[in-house]
């Protein structure tokens, strides 16, 4: 029986969701941070549970043929990625295996999982950055970056190869200028300090960005007015600076209270022929190239199998899917309850001259129940929920409103599997799952599940 501080040798078998490598010792699963499948490792046990153990690497005795040198100098401490030490094509194989095993384990069904569609770009692809802030104890220098793996200790990021180069330059300017203006960083233990997060929303098509300062305050101070003005004077790329007021003692990054300081409080992104307006609080995909792959896959499934369908884009956000599908649809109905996203969706319909569109804004559940009471039916329903997946009631609504097919776009294999199981029990069958690599060099994986009514 292994115990904490034991030093053992093991071979890594595979990567698992949440990012660790998995090996076994005397049939006990051992999770190792920084391992690569086929590594032979000497490790030290750091935690022992009834069902598993965790360990850290002491020595790589024989490296896997899939192990490569990370291209980021702070990869081993920064929690932003995690898989740069694994050859990219092999990362995709591991992600497909994770989806396949998770779906099989939870649903009990053997569903075809297609090979992962790679990211068109594996560097400088990340278009939304959320940097928590802190200060050094002695010099009070402002630090902004990612959390160190498994901690709330912030790694100061000066260069990040998965984000556009201009973001690093703007971030460094903000750090320096904020210190000059005596802006204090937030201390989450004491719940004191002003600047909690710096958020960038970058437009790949326009090469511009929107900046949001998240503050532990309820009013705009002159310091942040001066900071916004300085940033916009220095960088033509910055089209707007906003402030988000968040005084809650939670891990929630942004509240719903975002206001413009200077410039615009939204930005534009163009994918293919579709132009999207996206506000500071509105959701949009983090990787534009992979988002286009997802949109095209969903479009191809619908176009090849359902003629000119009536489409329901449920929980539609800024209508990213709905607008992409407008040319192959008889009609598109978008339902969204977040005010900022609904406002963007209305603008996006005008921007793209969408004639066959209906946008329903308000309490989503009430809207869906109204549609059910009117005996509305849609040929295809598109579901794109957050990581927690769909609530059972949302799935029940989709089941009642859908005549032919549900396209479920997921960013979490576990909640996808749970929801597919429920849909299988209620009259739908999954044709196949198509994973797409949205966040390269991390364990995150997007999946498109195509379900048909039995």
C-alpha cells in the first residue's frame, strides 16, 4: 500500500480530463501533473485517497516519444495551458480518447467519436484574456497574469505565446501606468484594493481590442479615467475601455454592471461573411478559427440532412449560431435572456440583413413554455450551454419543441455525456460526436453531438 512521500516508478498510460497524466501502481490509479503518455517516471506521492493517489515528478527516467519542449518559458508554473509538453497531434488523440471514454462510461452506449478537428492556429489564437491582479508585498508593484497551477498565486505574465502579441504590450503598459496612478490591486483574503481583473476582448478580424477593468468599488474614480485615457492614447488598437463593478466576495470575475469609461463598450468580429457585434459582458468563442470550424460543422449537418428547416437557437447569446445558419434555414428563432447578448443579437440581425429571424428576449423558460403552449415545433434545435451543461427542464423543453434533430455543442465531456443519456432515455439517439480543439495545449475540448429523434 503506497503512502505519502513514497518514491515509486510508473509508466504513464493516458491523459485525463482536468489535465493530469494517469499511471497505475499496484493497480492504484496515480495522477501525475506534467506527465506524458508513455513516460517512465520516478515520482513522489503527495496525496493518497481510498481510490487514487497523486504524485509529482522527481525524474523522467525514459521520456515518451510524444514529449516535446514547451514553447512557453513559464509553462511549468503557469496554469494557462498545461499540455505544451505533449506533441500537438498526440494531444488531439488524447482528447478524442477522453471524450470517447467519458461518453461510454456515463451513457453506457458506444457512440462514434470522430477524430478531433485541430485548431487552425495553435499560437496567438486566444481572443479573450482574463488576468487577475495582485501586488508585490514590498515594492507594491502591480502583477497581472494567470494563477499558478492548483493555487491562487498569480504568475506575472509578460509574454504569452497563445495570445496576440499586442495584448502583452498593452498589459505591460497598464501595469506600469496603474502603478504610477497609485491604483492598488485587490487582495482576495482581505477583500481590499481596487483592481481585481484586467480583461481583454480581442477582435482577430479588426486587430482591435476592448479592455474591461474589474474593480472592487461602486463608482468610477479619476484614476481609472486617467488610466483609460492613457491606454487609448498609447494604443490605436484599443477602441474602448470599460469598468465593471464587482464588490462581491466570490470567485465570480465580472458582475452584470459594466459601464463605458472611454471609446466603445463593444467590439466587432467578422467570421466568414458574418459580422458580429459583441459587448463587454456578452459571451463569444475564445478561438475564432475553431469557432468557424464548429459553425461550419453544425451548418453541414443541418444542410445535408434537413432541407430548409425551422431552427431554434436556444440560449443563443449574440446569435452566433443563428446568423451562421440563416442562409440554409426557413426561419431562425433565437432565445436569450441576458440583456447585453440580446441587445447585440438585435444589432447583429441588422448588421447582417437577416430577414428570417425572430429574437425572443426575456425569461427563457417562460418563453419556451409559451412556445410549447402554442404547439410550436422546430425541425432542428441548437443547444450551446455553459460548462455545467443543460438543466433537466431545459432538456425537457428541447425534447418537446424539436421535431427532427438536436445539435448539442458542449465544452465539457462529462456534462455532455450526462445530458446525452437523458436525451437517449427520452426519444433521441446520438448519430455521432465531432470534437473540435478550441483551446489548444490544454485539456479543454469542445464537442458537437448530433442527435436525431427516434
